């Protein structure tokens, strides 16, 4: 097969110009729910005794406690409903053994006064943000750090995807809520559908956002107090002339994302301090390597895993060191096609070595690709082993956006490290504020044990070129 362009490939391999199909080989998948329990996961956490608490995004708005998650037979898992009647709960956090749930209109403390594990009192912690009857005014969360909860608010949207007008000023913002007194401050703005706030690389907070108007592609951003992330739908006049905080990674629609969700850290095997996030509509789990260039995060997105029962909305590492993934789905385009609209599964790291691109780093004259294991003696030396492209995005009031000035980048030189784990590609035409797309020749780039790549593609967001 001549490797000139993705369009000229005649055979399809999962992860090579098309989505993956299977669970990542370094993880073993099992069920974390009994077969008759169909939760649309809006949030999840663990109690101090190791039992799981979840809230469900459904008409009943329920909270459940699950016990026996480590049983090999999922039928042995017990489920107990402890609360219901919540309004679209899309975040849950356990703090000092107490359960807090983020509803559309408030942060609620679920109080079990008589200790029978049925909630007796739904105490409002904070309802300082405004909500209309628009279907899209979700509240997403929930993380807790040093006495404060953090959550995000979606903008109001018309059916079809355009932003509603006028918008409530609170929309598209990041909230910081005090556990002590419930006081709320809005600390960042300019988001659209930020369905994923979590702790990622370097113990920092990262947020995912979904393509739409003013958002030509999906993205992951670094949460910074005072940041404006680019959406002008809430305050069109007031945001004129503002420079947006650039994303850590752009996630091109349909290629690596469609509806990205919760971010969490991946500290297993070779992936230390990397991030993963789910996707409700594109499905599966994606992996992000982030680095600081000229003082700000930027990085690269890789495919990581598919083979799950539903589109992924929430993820959490359990006390057993397994990753629990919560599925969700609805009518329209909010769900992984062909999959369930609910789900709860467990991924346990099994130490299998998988041949992948581990990281891509920006250099002053090109990019460095690092692999999880050494390349074979015949791999990585030829120009035909690589396709490199670049483009940029122009945010507009239209939904999404095209790749601007997409072009192939010529490779001036290829340099392999002595251990054959790293390749430096010299790219004279590389530009800042562009996405660098990397695709490797699956048939030519092999590991020293002749393993093919798990996935051949990567998307690096080159906000800034190192000095």
C-alpha cells in the first residue's frame, strides 16, 4: 500500500484514519452494574467505606449507593436508591462522608439525619446562579478542593445548535462555591457546553467544551481565574477586542471528539501525569499529553480506547485503583450511535505493553514524537513514514468552523534518539496558533518487537513555538 494520503488507503484498521473499536489492551473491562440497573450517569464518587454513590440524569433525578463493585459477578452488586426528584443532576461529590449534588438550579447537600441511608433533607448550599426554562442550561461538575466546589454552566441554545438570545449573564461561566457559607463567585467565562471539569496534569483543573458558535472545534482548556475562553454568545458587545485564553488542545469535530466530557488524570504505566477524558457522542476515552511552552499549557490528543457500552459522561478512579466509567445518552445527537444510553463499567490496568505515540513535544524547529517502546531498526527513518499537516481555526457566530488554510508540512530532516524511542521532525513551515496533525504509516512504523501502532494519528495544538 502506498502511504500518500489517508484518502488513498484501501484497507481500514481501527485507529488508523478511523475510530478504534476495542478496549485499550492495557486495561481489562468488566461490568460495574447488575444487568437490570440502567443508570444514565450524571455524577459519581466514593464514600469513605469504598461504596460508590451516583446520580442519574433522567426524569427521576435519583441518587444511588452501589456496593460490591469488586465482585467478579456483577449480579452480586447491590443498588439502593437514597434520593430522587433532583433536577438534571450532572455532578456529585462526597466531602467528609457527606454527599453533595449539583442540580440545574442549585448545589444541594443530601442529609441523612436518622442514618438509615435514605435522604431526609435536601439542603440548598448555593443557588446564586440564574436559570431559565431553556433545555440547555445545564450545570456541570463537580470537583472539590480546599474548601470550595467548582462547577460550570452551559449557555442557552436553540434546537438546532445556535445560541439563544438574550442569554442570562451567568451562563458559560466557572463557579467557585464555598462549602462553609455557600457563597459563589464566577471566576472564568466564555464557555459554551463545558460538560467536564476535573483534576488533570500537575494537579491542575481542566475543562472540556463542545463545538458550536464561537467554537470551531471541541477543546480542553486550563482553568485559570479571570480567563475568558472565547464564546461571545453571552456578552457580544462586552467581549469585543478581548483575546481569548487558548485551549490546551483543540479536538477536531468527528475526528477525535464530538461531545467531550469529564477530564481526569492518568497515572498508570508509561502515561504518568497525562490526562484522559470521555466523549458522549464520539464515544470512548481520549488521551492528552500536556506540556508548558512559554509558561502556558498546550499539548496533543490521541485516541485511547473504545469498546465501551455507552458514550462516556463521567469517570473516576476508585479506591481499588480501577477506572470507573459512567455512560449516558439521549435522543438526537447526544449519545454514542449504536450503543446504550446508560452504563457503568470498570477498567483495571493490567500492565500490557502497548505500542503507541506516548507524547509529542513542541521544539523550536519542529516536533518530537516519543513512543512507548523503541522503534524497529527499519522504522521511522523515511519521509514516507509520516504525514504532517497544519491548519488553524477562526471562531465565528456560525456553528463550528472549517479548517483554515490546511496544508501539508514538508519534513526537512528526521533524527532518531539513540534508544529509538524519540523522533525529531524538523518542520520549517510550522506556524504558531495552528493545529499540527500527525499521521504515521501503520505498515512501516513498528516497534522493536514488530508491534503495529495502536493508533496512528495525533493532533497537537501549537499555540506557541518554544524559544
